[in-house]
C-alpha cells in the first residue's frame, strides 16, 4: 500500500539558529522539511519543487521577505502556495505590507510553539480543501462539456445529477425539476438489453434502445459503470454513450456484403452446376478431385446464403407494412417447405391475435423465422427436430415462442448466443456449416422494433426456447 505524501514545508531564514529551532519544532509533525538561507535560494527551491507551505522570515539581507513573497505570487507555479511570514516587526504598517505582498498569515518572534504548529496544520488543511474545490470545479466543467453523458443515481435509483449530454440523450427533464427514478422515467419508451462480462462490460451495463419512430431512426445508447462498484448505500456513477453510429455501421457493412455476395452468387452457381455436369459424365465413376471441387463449391454456396440471410434485412428497408399475425401459419408452412423439413411445425395462434399486427414487414419476419428454424435443424443431433411455435398475447405485446427438441446450452453459451459469429454447437459436433451470424440479426431487428429477444433452455425436455416479444397493433 502506498504511503500518503508528507506535506512539503520550505523554511526561509538567514539565521541558522532560527532554522534549527523551526526544524526541532516541526519534526514531530512528520513534514518534509527544506531550508533556504536567502531570498534567492528560496525562489530557486520553490521553482524546483513547489512546496505546500513557505515559512518566510521578513528581515533578511538582500531580498527581504516581502520581496520574496511578491516574487512567489508572480510565478504561475508558486502563485497559490500558502506563505506564513515570521517577523519581529509588530507595527501595523509592516503587517499591511505583508498582506499586500500576498502573505496568508503572520507569526511574531518570539512565537508560541503550540500556536505555530496549530496555525501550520490549519493552513495546510485549508489549502488542501481549496485545491480539492478547484479540482472539483475543473472536473465539473469537463463533465458539463463532455460529449459523453454522465449520471449520478442515489441509493434509491433517483437521478441526483445529469450533465447536458445525458439529459439530451435520455430526454430528461430540466435540472430544476424534482428528482425522479431513472427506471420510471425510461418506462415504456426505452427497451433495456443487459450487457454482461461476455461483452467486456462491468455488472449493471446495458444497451438502451428507443425503437424507430415515424420519420426517425432507432436510437441506441450504451449505459455502463466507468468506476468501481459502489456500496449499496452510496451514489452510483453511470456513463451514457450514443452508439447509434456503430449500429449504423453494422447496417452499412451488411449492405456492402449484400452487394458483393450478389455479384458472387451467379458465377458460383454456374461453377457448381458445371461441376455436377462433369461428374455425371463419368459414367458412374467418381472422380475424387472433381468430388472435392463440387463439395467445396457447395459449402461456399451455403456460406454465401448464410451471409445473405444476415445482411439482406440490414439494408434499412425491412420495416415496411406491419405483418398480420393471422398469416403466421401459412408463412411458417412455406418456410418448412423451403427448408426441406419433413415434419410439420406445430403452430398455435391465440384467437385474440387474429386481428393484430406486429411492426415487422413480411420479409423481415420471414428472415427471422427462417434463421431460427434453420438453426434448429443445424444444431439438432440428428438434423430432424420437432418444432413448436406458439403465438399468444401478453397485455399489449405479442409473444412468439419457438421450441425445439435439440440440445441444451451451457450458461456461458446462453450468454453469448446473440454475438455475431458465435456458434454454441461447435463443442458438440465440431465445426458447422454457416457463419453464425443469424441470431445477432434476430436480436437487432427485434430490439429496433421495440421488442425483446430471449433464448433459454426448455424446462420439460432437452432443447431450447426462443421468445420473441413484439408490440401489437390492431388492424384497421
């Protein structure tokens, strides 16, 4: 553990006997003592390392104490150092001259030892307090002008401080308004998505998503704890950052991938078809090299299809007309046929949802469900899952529950399934075909629509359950 720094006291007196007296007097106080025998030497010592306090004799040959004090005040480095003048002068005019020179206090020779110690302690404490106040003022100005938002919550969760950036990002009320609970203020306007250690965040960090409004894009904020965890009885500091640009970058990257992959798909399909034709001309004799080429082309085509599934909905055009849930069963049946699933999906739609819509277009919802159904097939031990899709109403929200009978995931895998390129199945059967991009897409699009996305293990049997929660609107 680092020892606290001892206060640095510079003693200036041309009389060696008085320097010795002050040294004996102040040694028990555990100060770091330095000495100067003239005004010139005192200024050199102070410029080399600024002291915390100067004990300055007035009557010295050459440069007297008044001149030394004025010189200290004129220097930027020493302009605020406390100066205590030790003088044998008792007249009123001398004290006025000392004040005008910038002295903070006076001690008369001969002095009372207890009084001198007490005065030095008090001045050092006041100077530390002054410096703390100055640093706090500078810090507050920095925070007020910061492009990042900062919040301070009291132990009950009430906002006790918010800088202008935080107030703008979270649309908080005026600072003169009564204190309020942050959770209540966020209310239904913002969707919270916790961030854990897997994302490299401290406990309590989360994403706040304000779904897209008419004519306005969604807003993504990151709320985290930049300081160490506070005690439950202490105030907590939060940082608020606008990460909408980063999310937009993800969308732009996805759009770029779409353009590139569309350019690749046509020549790749032609190459794959040519390899199959050549293999057919071998009169039933399998050519290992040709088979390897064909297999590699098939795998590359599968990879490109996986990337396209992830990027097509990120181009910004997926939030068109709301999807009527009455058409959910035909949509799922069409996906089953496209995916080549032999068994039908057990799809149940609550009657109260037949006149309701969700704020996702048909194309987006089809992309999301195709990814979820495809994952169920890909990660099933035998590749033939039994699938159940239940749609029900919970208040003003529609909930889609997709269940399979595949494998359970570990807690660590459950915490990372929505990360791009993470494949929870790797440890089960080795590398799988596909890029591991889809679940990240599912979560992003659901959050931007004002919903939530949760994946858990099934309680009744092996397998997982994906819960998609979306706002409901009644069809006109």
